[in-house]
């Protein structure tokens, strides 16, 4: 049942017709939000500013964050993202949207050393413990990956919220209310299958049937982890004042995994070895049959 949402609509920019809002759009509406969906690939102009909107969501696409010749609307999208960060308007960028957010705020995007495709796990960093959106997530939430570029330098002052051994910047926050995720949470199995058909040449060395089968099975777990995050985002759009200022911890905190040692508040939730151990344990647990 829909709840009371923002009194102004959320602007959703779909950069690619093959990368629609899909489940995120459904979750936004279910949480009570009204959406204005902009599809610039069809010739629809990107709004000149964010007047009249309660939040901004920017989705993915096959182009890269600097591909202004192929996607001439990208400079305006970057301007809107920069405006949203300055105005503290709740903002969510997904995959390309996250990369555009990083560039708009002064970061850098580069070709990924290792592209990622299909279902994966990412590991929260310590800063996620106090983040308005990420704090309730499990330590290694399920996600869907499909990218050949990555954020190689975070914007000044950005907070790293999730990482993986393959891609250091999986999620981040810029300012108080702007989030970016390198991974996807909005997909359906049908969307992923279409991406696989489109990227067949890139995937000829991969076990594509296995990627598609694992991705299909993962979607319920992705929804379980991320639908509450989207609902929390709508609540922030309705009342941004509910987002606390970044907290300063008083002392060391224990990592939420067995055998972990205390770390200082400024440190990561896990170092690289601990991330690998957590992901390996989560993968192993997912393969074990249920106990009765």
C-alpha cells in the first residue's frame, strides 16, 4: 500500500531506453512518490533546473560519463547533479548515473580494469553504519553488476559506502543527500537478458548461461535488500531534514564479522582481505542447502 510521499514529484532520468527505472520506479511509487520520467534518448529535453522536484534519480546507459557527442544531454544531466548536491536535494545515481554524479562533483571515471557482469555481492564500509540509506543493509548485500567503467577517483569530501575486491568504489555519498551506486538494483531478469544480447561480443569469453541463471535467481534477494533503501530515499524526499548530519564516533567499533578487531572510526568497515573473506563466506553460505 502506498504511503504518504513527497508533495512534489521525483525527477527520474532514463539515459537509455534499455535501462529503465523498472523495479526502482515501482518501489518509488509504492513508497508514495509521484514520478516525472525523462527519456532524453527520445528527444525529450532534460529540465533546465530542479525547481518543483523533491528528488532526483539518474539511471544507467550504454554510453560513458564523458560521451557527450553520442549523448548530447549528458552535460545538462551533470549540471542537474551538481545543482542537486549544492542544494542538498535527495539524489540517487545508478551505474552511469553514479559515474555522472562523481564527475559532476569533481571526481573521475575511467575504464575498469576488470568489467563486472551479473550477480555479485558488495561489502559495506564503516561509514555506511551511520548513513541514512545504507545503515540497515546487510554487510554484503546482493547486487547486479553490468559495467566496463568505474569511478576511479571520488569527489572531494565524498564518503565511500561499499567496495569489492574487483571495484574499490561500489557506492558512495556526496555531500549530505546524494548517493551513487556502481551496481544496479533496478533490473529484472528480462532487462539483464536484453543487455546480454546487446553485449554478446563483449561476453563471448564468459559463461553467459551461468551469468543469466545466477542473476535471475538473485533478483528476489536484491529486492529484499534494496526496496527498503528506496523507501527510505522517498522518506528523505518527503522531509530531507530527517537525515542526520554525519556522526562522529566516540571510539573504536567492532566489525560485524567473526574474529574482527576494533578499528578507528575513520577506517573502513573491512580491509581488502576482510572484504574477500566476507564475500567468500557469504558465497559459501548461499551454496549450502537449508538445514531442517
